[in-house]
C-alpha cells in the first residue's frame, strides 16, 4: 500500500552569511552555463538584441543612481555637524532642485525616449511566412496555413528571416515568450478581439539553433509546464522539413504497426476522439495533431524528450506527468500499448 509521509516538523531557518554567499555563488554559476536556451541576456535576433540593450542601459543607469544615493546618504550620515551660520545661503535649495527635480527628470525622460525608440524597433516587419499559434490549456497548436501543416509545441522557422505569428487562444489568456528571440505577446480567446483580428507578433533567429519558450501568463494548474521549442533551421533544412511534413504518411507496413493503428481507432483507447492524423478517419481537434508526432522532439509541451519509453508512459498515464490535463488514462494491455507506440512512431 502506498504510504503517505507526514510532513516533518522543521525548524525555521534564518539566513546566515553562508546562505547569502551560496545564493550569490549560485546566481554567478547560473550565468556560466555554456548554453542559454532561455535567456533575455543571450539574444539571437534583432528584436531580442534591442530588448537586451534596453535592459543593460536601465540596469546601468539604475545602478549608478542607487550608488549615488547611497553615497550621498553615507556622506550625510558621517558628515560632522556644522553650525547653521557656516552653511552657504541657498545651498540646500539649489541641491534639492538639481538633485531632486532636474537630474531625475533628465534620467527618466532619457530612459523614456530610449524605450519608445526600442518599441518602435520591435514593430512587426514584412514577412514571407505566417504561422498561426493557438494557445490551449496547456499546449500550443501550431499551423502553417500556407504550407498546410499542423503541429504542436514546436515552432520550426527558417533562420535569418522574420516570421509573422498570428496568436489566439482556444480557452483562457496565454502569452508566448521566447526570451532569446523576442519579448512577450498575449494569446487571447476570440471573444476578446471579437470581429477584430488576433494579436500579431514575430520571431526571428539570426542563426540555426533551438530555444525554449514559455507561457508567460498564468493560465491554470499546469501553466509552468506550458513550454514550447523554437527550432531555427537553415533555409534548405527548413524546406526539407516542410516537404517531409507535407508528405502523406505511409500505410502500416508490419503486423505490429497495423495492430497499433487498430488500437488507436478502438473504442478502448479512443485516441481518435481527440486527435487528428491527417489522411485517416481521425479528425478531432481537442488534443494535439498527431500526424507527425514521431518527428517532434518533445512530448507534453516540451515536458519530456520524445522517445519510446516516455511516449508509452504518457499514453498509459498522462495525469502522472501533468496532473489536470485533458487526456485521460488509457487502460491498455502491455501488447496493445506497445503496438500503439510502434504505430505512433511511424508518424514522421
Ligand atoms: Cu498558458 Cu500560462
């Protein structure tokens, strides 16, 4: 029987200098990771560079102001007291007007102008490729309308050119944020924009690579596990990726795969009630499109690497990995589960 451990009495821990040192050390180490797949400070696009420069400028100015204020405070505290008659007439008024009004005004207006300039630089540019992204609790539906491709939780794009994103949501408000490539933008349910148009956004990657994106608007229990991968490919690789996704998938070639397909469409598994596999009778759109599931790098919205073990584990009990998601447990025998996984693995 499963034993539930009682929470143990724990003594309150008060921070000590060694805790502080450890925290600073950890913060420094986190900046030393060789790869930075999710960081605003390692931009790989014009938009993210603009944002990173603005961040550094604000950090520098605010640090200078902070040091100046603390310096003046210490100076005031440790200044020997002077009698009133020794003070220059009008001296403190001049100091208050300069330090309290003129200098803050110049700094704030400067930062305002800089940030306005940055937001102008972030406008959506002309683009040859449009991708529609629909937010769901808790995954991303990804359409390439011009190419007739539907996938999930992965955005493939050609490196070196801007890609236009049209963002909407099937349920609550979500927000897409791929820090290395751009800022955030909300995905709104249709009743928010009514007859208007979905939010338009853009991503561009200077070079081929993979970066992690995250839902940035609290959207329910598994908000933190609503991630996605953005994979930028060289133009040739991207064309090959598109061509491979457009190819109709082949009929099952072996007995195991045929059995897996039958399991997929069986009432016991019921997969086709929620999922689409293009070119088959499965056309439901409640869950992610599975036409190319085997070509994806991850499962469960960038939660698990896409391999045989994780796929079988996910199908058997998705609630174990992501409690609260819409996919129910499937009570399949080991052979049926194995056959189903073998079928799904042919869907490239
Ligand atoms: Cu979707 Cu948070």
